């Protein structure tokens, strides 16, 4: 198992060793608890000058790490055995759990050809054209 290090610059260069199997959401919660003894949301700002990229991996851009990455594990980024400098800011909003996608949806976001689609889906009603609705122009 690989690890990497976060150095929190605006908190006296406090060091956190993080497992790449941890999610960004878990790390935000840990920071809120240890540094602020709070449940509030923590904003993470990557201070690097260049993005961290890796083939087939997500890119960690300089600036705020967006909430959309909260469910992502650090293994999806190219951060193994690296030291990453960040700033953190405690926000006034409460920390909420990221939403999970509903597994009961019709096709779970995947394409199904018409021959495989479920038959109980409501068919669209054909529009009926009435002369009174659209009179002829004179």
C-alpha cells in the first residue's frame, strides 16, 4: 500500500501521512476533526505551480480541490510517494455525505439498445394535430 504526504502550509507546516485508499471526503473530515474539532466542511487548496498528471489518472490542478472529487480515492490521482503542499479553510457550512447514485434507476446511465430496453417504460403519446389549434395564415 502506497502513501503520500500532505503539508498544511497555513497551519505551521503540519504534516499528514495519507493512504491512497482514503477518499478526499474522508481526509476533509479528518482535518476538520483534528485541526478545528468541528464537523464543518474544509476547503482544500493545492498550492503547487503545475498540475499533477498521470496517464489514466485524474488531474490535480492548482487551486481549490472541487467537491466533485469528494468520492474519489487518492489512488485515482498520480500522488503516490509525493509531498503535496495545501492550505485549508474551515467553512461555515456543515459537512454532508456525498450522494450515492440510485441503483434502482431504469438503466443506471448505460446505453441499452431498443431491443433490450424494458417494456414497462411509458411510451410517448403521438401528437394529434387539430385545425382549430393552428389556423391557416391568410
